[in-house]
């Protein structure tokens, strides 16, 4: 029997599994907060595999919600979903915090645009004269709202404290920066610059917990360390490749989004797979 999700996001579908949840990473891809009509076949497996890898690597910094990605461990009624193999995770339920926890180590994307306008990002003043894609003096925490649809909006740390409380806001900020610093150092040794990333956190029995995805090509900007040159857009291992293509079109970044050509789809998947291989030292079988 085909199970129905009780919640669907831009990329993930969430299923009620009693005391736990099941998160399934689809092959959908979004850009500029719009879901594109063209799925990237195999992308969901890459995302789940990268998240699982980082959950393991960062467990010493903060607990996470991951339980298992083996269908045999799922409740009986979900075990026959063979198309979920490699893309589904059984996870603990959490009280998810209503913010996206963004950490930026480099000046790119919306951060670069904001800096060009006022010399600051999310209310954090930065030195004058920085270039596009330049490394920041130190990573900065730039949270945003979490929109069910439409665009997430940047908020200040003060606004974050108002939303979730001052003590929890400080904990979320320090944990986000620790996670980013650990992952950025690890990835750099493997030829990848993590320019920025976003985390989501929840509370499980009152304890801060890493949830959703972690340091994937969808939630991060991954750049090729060997090709990195400040002052321009970078060669990337993430969906920046799709964003750059969409920027060449006459599209106002509101739904419906345009379809992707086959070449863009394949090159995007190849980028995701290369990121996985560099980070883990393994090749991912999508069969």
C-alpha cells in the first residue's frame, strides 16, 4: 500500500511512523525558493547519504535525530517501499525551532547582495572593500525565518532571541558555528570549500538536537578549492550550477519555474556525486 506523507517540503516528504518520523529525500530540486518541474534522478539518495555521513561525523558536537536508513528497521507498514531504499531515514521526533541557522564563511549569494547594499549581513557590519566570494575574517551566524512557502527572510540575532529565547539563541549560534568550523576544516582537506550552510535544530526531551539534513549540496555552497578565486562566482558542487543557469533565463523567480534541460540535470547530478565522493572517500551506487 502506498503511504501518504503528512507533510511535504520543497525536497523532503515526512511520514508519521508512530513515535518516530520517516523523512524521504525526493529527487525534486528547488532554486530561489521555487520547486522546479524537472527532478534530478538519484539526487535524493545523494542527499540522504551525505546527511548520514555528517550526522556520524558531528555526533560528538551535538546529538542528531538519525536512527536508521535500513528499511528493515522501519515500521512494518513502510518496509515494502522499495523505492525509498537509500533515500529514507527513520528519525526521532523533535520540537523543531522556527528558524534557519545559516553560517557564512565566505561572502556569496544573498549575503553578497546585502553587503553590496549596506556593508553588512543580517545586521553584522563587515570590513569595507570585500570582494564577491571572499573569505570573511571569521564565520558569521546569519539566521533567517523558516517559510513554508515563498522566501525565507534574514533576521538579526536579536530577533532570533525574541523568537526562541535568549539562552537558546546563544546555544544555537555557538553550536552552528562549531558545526560549520568542524565541517569546513574537514572538507577543505578534501578539496572542498564550504562557503556557507544552513542547519535546523529541534528539542528532544529539552535537549538541542540537529535535525533535517546536514551539510548537503542542497543546504550548502560547496566550492572547488583548487579553482577558488575571489572576485567572482565560483565553480561549485551544489545547486549554484542550477541557479546560474536560471539566471540566464527571462524568469522572474516566481512559480511556475522553468524546466531544466537534460544536460543541466546530468551535470548537476555529477556535481552532487563528486561532492559525496570527495567528502566520504567512497563512490555512491545509485542503482
